[in-house]
C-alpha cells in the first residue's frame, strides 16, 4: 500500500516489514558530519517509517545515518554488507542533458518504484522548497524552479548488497528511471559507501508544510539478478 504522510500526520502501520520481517542493520551518529563516530542502529519497517516521516525543525547539519553497520564513518571501519540503497534526490537532467539543481517530483519516483513493486520510502531533505532568494544567495541555478517546485529528497530502498554490487544496482535503477522519463540525475554520493545521510529536518515551521513522505511495501529489489545481468 502506498502512503504519503506530511509532518505531524500518523504514518500508519503495516503487517508487512519493508525488508520482509527482517531487521535492517544500519549505523547512526548523533552529531553533525564532523563527528565520525557511529553507533549501531537496528530498525524494522515501523521504526524506519516513524523516523523518516516525522522531520525535526533545525539546521541541516546534525544527526545522520549510513547504509551499513560500523564504528567510524570510513570505508575501512564499516561493514561490507549494506541494508539499504539510497538515491539522492538532488538534481535533475534537463532537456540539454545538463544536471540542474532540484530533482524531479518525488511522486514520480514513488510511482515508478511502486509499478516495479519495489519496497521503498522517500522523504524530503532540508533544502526542499528553497525560495528563489535563498537559492540566489547561494549561487544555485535551479533552472527557474523554487518553492513548491524545488524538490530535494532521499529515496531509501531496503536490500542487502556488497560494495561490488552497488554500481550495478545504481546503473539499473537510473537506466529504468530515464527510460520511464523520470530524469533524476545520478550523483557521486550515491556511490560513496560510507556516505552520511541526514535524518529529515526542515529549517522552519513554514517549510514543514512542504515536507513529503512516500512509502510502498512491496518486494525486495532483486540484487542477485540485477548484478548477474
């Protein structure tokens, strides 16, 4: 079942675990990215949905998670098996084939993954809904997109894979997205194994109204088949 929840709304519950009854083993840090110390974070579908569907109000830099277990945020000190695949909804590819700040509408990503019956959730990130003046102050060219048309988010797809399998998984998803006309731009953060991913936060109460959360409980991404192909 698909769900879109805005902040302050109960996200609901489901008898199906996103990872089909299994725990999802991640790591998190309570500090900003300058703090590389990690603690184990074991979640299930319910706790994952609760964490990602209810944003805090605060600065962008703060608590974060990574895709696997570990003691320190570095490739040398993290596990070689991940529990979630993350797509950074940061940029889109325009008609000229250029990457432009501001991703496609997350509803399109949700629709695409749901059609493939892939379990996932999507939550808005801190820069979502930035105003024209905010973007101009940072020198960001968004191709005229701002406010409700300026989309930033994270796509979380629970699945178990290794660093060697990561490139094939990303290539598969982006190829399929682009064939479907959803021009999410690939970024280097997707391929960085120990990348820090911020928990959902919004800068102020006004921006809270623009926060979006999508979820679909389907089947696991077929990692072995994709990597084999």
